[in-house]
């Protein structure tokens, strides 16, 4: 069992007596005041912090699979293999870019700064574990998988019509430069953190809105899929596999426990451990709120429940709670998530009305719910102000949108971003990969 | 000999097959088809956008029988396939010129 060494470390490292006292204290909480708990030894703290980063990072890495399945299920069968390839390669490109440049840009910034100096190739420094509090490489890994999440958001919105290599070039710049600059403003103790007390616990704005803005700019430059808005009407293009998409939504839901839980950044004290537990519960409950809100709303607006909107709303709820998953009481987490579900349900058709073709609903779930989650932080957390949150949202939005538009436009007028019309009709699987995702199924 | 073609709702296949067996039918061919009739498709909503399902999925049954069986067969199929809702389907009867059993070479009603 994987859990056994974990438990052994716990008992070997911490004075056994203190844990005995803890359990006794917990059992008799009503009769007597809880007894003092001895803090863990320094080495134990560092080990546990490192463990949190590694375990959470691995779970967040699997969100790449969640995005991949969600997207593969929501595109048509003729583009399913290509979207799988895009997800696989964007994860790899993100990893290389974070090593090459990204991580140094997030944390190389001076306090209150706007732009870190370009420093190439990450080198972990484990020389002062007590000062750092965790293994340097574990933090690098945790940050790297976050970057990949931002990139995954883009691929879904632009599916079924974007060419592979222009997409990967955009991903490289997004993960190597654009996202790291945004993250440095807050998590690198840069401008937003120093000047505005901006708060974004695990990245509603920094990760999800960043991906969302980049996706929105891309969807506008790229244009809708052929036939989507023909004749001034919306023509729905149903996905190839709703069970696969649902699996993807579930994987993302699971991954979010690492995403938000790991963002506590420490697991070496009772307070930290309990905080992570509360974060996991709140994260879960926000998704529950999102699902139920969309379930009821689509049922009453359309007569039937819309599964794909309910999926998006689970994610919308998760994105919404990501800006502050620790402070809300459970009921507040449920409400924040439910509002995320409402936002998704309302904005999915609105995007269609604006003729912006977002294949998987990434923009409503990640961008709009990311804004919502960020703005609502002052409701549950003392310190951040509504104005500060607003400034953060606008600043990130303006920066990412401007640079994304520029990048997409440059790509469009140089190597081209849009697949040839005949390739789009044929399906990108055949034109990009020369194969079919499901060769043994008859065409419907 | 007659060829009876019945277009029915997919969920009615088992009931129709049972009714046909009772009538002594020993074989039939089923295909998945799509089409529209008076029902003219129907509207559905996907991700908040309404769309028309122009062709509704149906099953097409082809049953070759001796002519004298047809009067008993038609009400049996109708009873089994009926839900009372729009889109229950149609039954057509055609003259059948010839039938051949591939294995033995028998022809006419003996081949059915």
C-alpha cells in the first residue's frame, strides 16, 4: 500500500507522545480543552511540504489527461486524434518552456516589479532546505503543471480548425513568457501583490483567466468552425463521445484537489494540514454547487438537462473557488460554485450569439468564472479589496489579451493558423495525422 | 408472395418481432434507417442552441411472406408497433415476383 510509508514517516518523525495527546484531545474535545500539540521537527516540516508539492503536482499533471478527454469527447470524431496530439504535445512544450525560461521569470522578479530579467534554464538550489522549507525541485514541478493547465484551456476553445504547429508556437510563448509574467505579478511578489494586495490563492485569474483570455483572442482571430453560424443561425455541432467528455470532467474535478490543496504550499504543521483538508472540501463543494445550478437551470430553460453545460459548470464552480478555497464556509463555497454554474449556463449561448466559436466551453468556464471567483474573494477573506481584485482582473486581462491578439495575428499573417477549408471538412485527423481516431466505427 | 416493409420506432423491435413470430413468420431483415414523415423531425437544444433533427432514426423491417398471410400480419405489426404518439411509422405491402433460397436453390413460396 502506498499509504504505509506515509504513516510511518508521520510516526517516526513526530514525537509519538504528542500524537497520542492529539488523539486523546480530539476524542474528549467536549469535556476538556484540547491539549497542546508539539510542532513537528524541522526536517519533518520540509519533508511534508515537499511531499505536498509532489503529490499535488502529480494529480495536477493528470488534469492534462482530463482536458484531453473532455476535448476529445466534445469534438467530432474526425478531429479527435488531433486534439489528443495537441494536448500531449502542449504538455511537453509547457514543461520545456518552464525549464527554459518560465520558472525563472515567475520568481526572478524584484518585489513590486513588473518584469523579471530573462534568465535561461532552471537550476534547482537545495542548499538551504530550512530557509526554503521544501525541496526546490518539488516546487518547480508543482509550478510547471500549473503552466500546462493554462495552455490546455486554449486548445479546447480552438479545436477542430487550428493547425498544429502554429498552435504549439503560441503555447510555447504563452507558457514560457506570458503566463510567467502574469504569475510573477502576484506569486513572484511583483506589482499586484505589492501595490494592490491582490489575492488569488490558486489561480482563478493567474491561471484560468490567463488561459481564457488567450483562448478568447485565438477564437476571435481564428474564426468559427465551418458551418457553425451559417445563414445567421447557430448550428450546434455535437461532440463525438459524451462519456469520454464526462470522464474528462471527472478527472479535472479530481485534479483540482491537488491544484487548490497543493496551493496551501505547506503541509508540515497541524494548521497547514487542516487547511489543505478544508480547501479540498470547499473545492469539492463548489463543483457540486456548479453542477446542481446548471442541472436546474438547463432543465427549466430548455426543458431538458444539457449534459455538456453541466460538465462545464462543474469546472466553472471549480474555477470560481480557486481564487480563495480556504476561507469560505462550506455554504459559501457551494454558493460561489453555484454562481459559477449559473455564469456558464448563461454565457455559453451568449458566446454563440457573439459568433465566437468555443468548442468545449473553455471561455465561460475558465475566463468568466475565473473573473467571478477573483472578484468575490473579499466576501470571505479579510485584506483584499474589491478594487484591488478588480485591478488584478483588468490588468491580467488587458495584458494577456493584447499580447495574445498580437501573437495570433502575427501567426495568422506569417505561417497561417487556420486549417485549409478542405482539410477542415475532411477532418484534421486525416490532414494532420493521416489516420482516424475511430477507424472501426461506421460514419453516422 | 408479398414483401411487407414496416418502418417502426427502434424501441418497438422486440414487440414486433414477437408478434411476427406468433403469426408464423420465419424470417425478416432489419436495417437502421433515418427519415421523416408527418412528424417532420423535431427540435432539440444542444449547448443552448436550438436545432432541428431533420431525420429521425427508425428501423426498417422487410418481411417476405406468402400472400395469404398478409391480412393477419398487418394488424399484428400495427398493434405491436403502436404507441399512439406521432412518428409510429408506416407499413407498405409490395408484390414479390420471385424468391430463391441460396443454399438449396428452391424457388417461390417454398423458399420463404
